[in-house]
C-alpha cells in the first residue's frame, strides 16, 4: 500500500559565511528551530543532504555524526548526495521511505559548509560536480560552461547582456523580504558595471554567492493539524556536459522530471502558482523556465514580470533564488522546499493551489522536481 | 602529493589524444566516448581518434580560475567543433584574447595541465591553438 506523504514542519538558518559554526552546529540550529516552531518530533529516520563534506569538512559518514550530535538514537540514517541537487534528491528519498511504509517520520536536514577555504579552492571543489576526467581536470569550470551557454543564448535569441541582467536585479529585490537570504540588498539595473567578471560575459552578480547554511523538514505519513502534501515527484538525467546535447539551450532532464511530477500529481502546469527554480547562474534561470514549459523558448527574459516576479500566473523564486537567497550546495533543495511549504501554509492566495520546486546538478545534468499542496 | 599516478597513467589514451565515439547505427559522433549512443541508444558504437583539427564555435574568458590552474589565469575556454563532426569544451592557448573570433580554425596540441608540487606528477593533456596562417573558417597545415 502506497501511503500519502506530508511535510509537517520546516526551518531555515540564515545563509551566511558562518565562520563560527561547523556543520554540526548548523544542523543543530536548523533542528532546534524546527522543533521550536512545531513542537518536538520523533523521527525514525534521518536523511542528511550534503554535497561535499569530505572536501570541505574532512567528514565521511556525516549523517551518523549529525545524528549523534543531535542525540537522536534508534534511527535509520542516510546521507544523500547528488551534487547541487542533493537536497531535492533527499526529498525524493524521504518520500520513497515514507510512501513505502519503511519509515513513519523522516527528519531531512540539508547542511553545507561552503566558505571554509579561499575562493579558488571552493571553485575547484564546485568544479567536481561535472565529469572530473573531462571538464574538471582541464579547469573547465561550471561558471565557464554557464558563460558559454549565456553567449549561445544571447546570440540565438538576440539579447544583450543588459537584457539578461534583469534576473539578478529581480532576485535581489525578492531576497530583501526573505529573512534567511544571504544577499538582502537591492541592485540597480546597471549594478553589473562595478561587478568583476568571473567568465565573460558573466559577472560576480550573475553567480550565486558562496555561503553556509542548514535547513530542515519533517516528512511523515501523518497529516497532523496543518500539513502540505507531496503530490508528485519526478527525476531524470542527461549528459554531464551541455555541449554534447542536440540543443544545449534545452534542459531535457528538467522537462522530464517536471512532467513526471505533474503526471503523478494529476495536474497540468497551469495549476502550479508558485515555483522555486535552480538559478545558479543568470542564463540558467531563463533556460530552466523555458525547459519547464512555463514560457516559450527564447521568451523568458521578455516575459518575466519585474513587478510580481511571475511568468504568466506563476510566481517564480519569491525567495530570491540561488542568486540572492543563496546556494549552500546540498542544502539548497531543502531551503527551496521549505520556502514553498511555508508560503502554501501562510499565503491565503496560494491556499487552493499547487507549489513546485525544481532542482538540478550542473546544466540540467541530473534533475528533480517536487509538487505539493496544502491539505490542512 | 595530490595527483594519483595510477589515475593519470590509466587516463593516458584520453589525455594525449581525442578519443570519441561513432555510432554505427545512426552515424552520430560524440565526446567523451561512451559505451552507447547518446542519440539513439544503440550499443553498436566504436571508439575513434580525432585528427585534432576543428573550428572555434564559441568561447569565454574565465577569470575565476579553480585552484591549481591559477598560473594559467585568465583561461580561454572554448567550444571546438572537430572536423569529424562533434563538439567539445577545450582550453584555447597561444592566442591573444583580442585575436580570437568565432569560426577560426584550431588544432589540438599537447600541453601541461598541472604540476603537483616539486616532487609530484606533471600532468599533460590536449588543448587547442589557432592554426597559424589559416584563413577564417578554412584551414590545413600545422604552424
């Protein structure tokens, strides 16, 4: 018997360079905040999503160490890692555990220490998300791949760099209202002029900031007093690099994972009124929105509303996105899911509609989607 | 010592030449080489070695260079379309950034990738340089 799966509670720690906190302290802080907002939970399973604790914190078996630090016992303990998409991969894992009946209550904590080393070393670790024997060994970094895709996008659809820079401006505007966002300050339409180039045409303001964070969710088979139901999940994959694909500007795995999740939820994409997407670099925001099928190919920069942060009737990245909320790697999918969960419960406008999260590793190399709705 | 000698030795055929896959079923060529066709999923693929001549399709100048590559900063990362009909990302060397242009002919060269301190391995691999004296979009001899 397949059981229904609910998100009962969640929490998020401010994303920042937490020089005074290691991964244990961050995970504990997320757990404490979850319990202080919801009451105590009694999980039988702990799922930790974390991308690179071996490289950044010299830690293998991180889930067991966190379980011990939180003094949780008699647990099934897992760590889920799928690069930048680890968080949403962990949600799919928790969903599977609960729906199968193997677990009754799963505590999911996404946690990542990113700002432990100088930028060049962080960039090297981040470069491991692709095929290390190919791109990694040659120094062909994710930023350079995003820059090349940005140029192909601008060339094909006739946009200037200034046209694309709308996205960071919008994300910073949204992040000002998000209490756990890392970059809570406004940008002007020409702020890029003072921003250093990381891989031309992309500047520092086109990339997510390096920051540490932890976010937690409690996922169970019991709806409780208020709950959001996970209505659909989906996942798919593609080549690690984008350039060997027939069209590098269409992330096929993003479309497939979203379509699978919609099919499972039994709804059309028009029912999704709010989505958090993976915008690690400016061009990816537009490519993802188009790959999801929320807007025609090549139209995303023209169609995104700077007033309401929406495409047609779907709100997009109210949180500020990876760009301005931040992107603590393996924790990001948990932050995204928490933000949609919190909005479905708190915003009257969304009470009868569906929310969604899209996550990916690299340029749509591996993709995950989750669709949810408020049920109580 | 950061670099593994067995790993670099094992990779020698991929580091010192461009090995790609050619699908015998649908004719697609692709890089890196894989066991099945990325277009039609056929298992009937063979590994071939490229002659290393191609065209620069797109490029970016990378300033945020990962650790251990910083002696090379800024790096030019390009998309090269090899004459055998597939595209890959490659590092472009021996060119002033202002002289680069899309459509220029490039050729594969063996270059140093990274050095592991004073007593570790020096790793070499394929990069690309403009074909000297070649006309735009058409090239032949080596410089």
